[in-house]
């Protein structure tokens, strides 16, 4: 008994720390239902954003480096001047956000671990070249650029994305919550049905509540500033009531910091408790402010874990696709025509491929015969689906990690068992065997 005491104490400490549960996130994220939900939501978001680009780019588009120039202008205190280009607004923002996310994910990987100049070395150097804080601020700058320079476009995109991700992200959180708490795998249809039931009153309104409250307080503060413009009376009353303005500023700061710290917990709260948006808002802020250090530690551990998992999955996908391309390409090089001065075989023409960071690129259509367009298109669809699933892992990991962290903080703050979760009347077919 005495010999088993240290190991049992160690296991108890790991259980209380939450580390054992954090390490379950990859298994939760790789579940096919969540990957499918993430892929479907990504595709729908891309279609929606691209459609807005078509509508908004009837005249001129934007410069592909518009956000980088916007960031530089803000840092130098200069006025930003928009330039026409060939990019859509959503396209420019998406590529900027993608670079920032990859930089954030790769910032924990040492670039010196692989020789420079090799495909793997270039991969690590590219994704580890920026610091985490710089990438986080880069993501914020991208949103700021869209709000300031393309306000109407941002409002339409934000509303559409909120509903799309409220449905898709809410369904992923629900599937993760059921699997984490009950060790049951929810089907695609069951998760979507739950998210649809709580879509407007839960998943959509929850992140809007702190923003609406902050906007209301900001309007009141603006009115107090108008009051100060009135001679004598405004100076007297506005000066006496300025303490109320200070309280209002404090409230706005709490709401915005709470949104940043606990915003990722709102949808898991709806998914786990089956409550409305206000309950999710109150719980997320309560947990984040009650256990700020634990919330930060959980988030950092999850980020590092996601980074390492992403590197492995990205390189595994690269290896699988490179193997497929090399073997099939060897077959096409035997008897297929050699097109182009570089001596590329047919598969190389149909499927451009340069490394882990560029698993697919559009072929040079001018080098293809009309009947080769069909095979190039079909191959592209297949490869892009695989690449899409790779990106879907990041989405699934984020929502699964948020759900696990919510359960751990709920246990720490409210002393609620990890197994407790709101369950509907379940149809037998809704659970995967």
C-alpha cells in the first residue's frame, strides 16, 4: 500500500491539474463528426466571403498587401491610403489571417531543428519567424482594417459568419461536450440539430451581449461628453458626474477583457448547459475572472499542444501527398507526353506541388489540352478536400479545447463533476456505436 501511495498521489495531482484532460483534446478533435462539421463550416464561410467579394469588387479590388500597409501606417502614426488591386476584401483578409495563424502555430517550434534550404527547413523557418504576440496583434489589425476601411462589408460578413459559425462551431462544441463528459460520439445530424435549437438564443447572442452592453455604456459616456460642452451648467454637472463616467469606462474595460478572456467559453457553456445566451455570458466571465491564472495556463498549454499537433499533421499530410504524387507521377512519366521546357510529366502539370506550405496550387491551364482540364479539376477537388480536412483539424481543436477548458474551470469554480451535462431526449440513432 505504501509503495503505491506516490503514484496514486501523482495521478490525483494530474487529475486535479487538468493536464490529463488537456491531452485528450487531439483525440476529441480528430473525431470524424467534428472534422466534417469544421470542413462544412469552412467551405460555407469561404463561399459566403467570396460571394461578398464578387459583389463588392464590381469596380476595383484592393491591394494584396493592404493590411500590411495599414499596420505600418498605424505604427508610424501616418494616414493610411487605400490602393486599388486585384484582391477582394475577404480574400486579402483571409490570406493575412492565414499567415498570422500559421505564424502563431509555428512560433513554438524551433526553426533550427531542421537544416535551412530544405523543404522542411523552409517550413519551420516560415512558421516560426514571428513571435506569438506579433501574430495575435496581426489578427486584430486585420479586423481593425476591415472595420475602419470597409465598414459595411465587415458588418455583412460578421453577421453571416456569426450565424454560420454559431451553427457549425456550436455543433462542434456540443459533440465535444457529449464525448468528453459521457464518452459518447454524437452524430453529425444530432450535433447540428442541437446547435440549430440554441442558435439564435444561445450561440449567436452570447458573444453579442458584452458588445451590446459596452456599446450602450459608450453611448452614455459620449452623452456625458456632450454635456461637458455646455457652458457653466455642463461644467458643474458634468464635472460632478464624471465619477460615473469613470465607472462606465471601468465597465467597458471589464466587458472587453472578459470577452477576450472568456469569449471562447461562451459556446461550450451553451453546448454543455442547454441554457440561454445570458447564462453562457455570465458563466464564461465568472470562470475567467475567478480563475484567471488557470485560464491563462490552460490556454497556453492548449496552444502549444495545438502547435505541435499541427506540425505533425501538416508534415504527415505532406508526406502522404508527396508519396502519392511521386509514385503516380513515376507512372505518368513512362508514356505520357512531356510538356514544357522543364520536362515536367503530366501529373506535375495537373497538380503543382511545392512543399508542406503549398500542398496545392492552380495548374498552368494554358499548358493543358481541353480534355486534361477535367482530370486537373477532379484531382484539385480531391487534394483540396484533404487540405481542407487538415485545416478543419485546427478548427475542431479550437472548439474542443475551449469545451474541455470550460469543463475544467466549471469544476474548479462551481465544483460540478466533469460528467454532468445537459442531455436532451436522445434518439437511439443519434449516437455512434
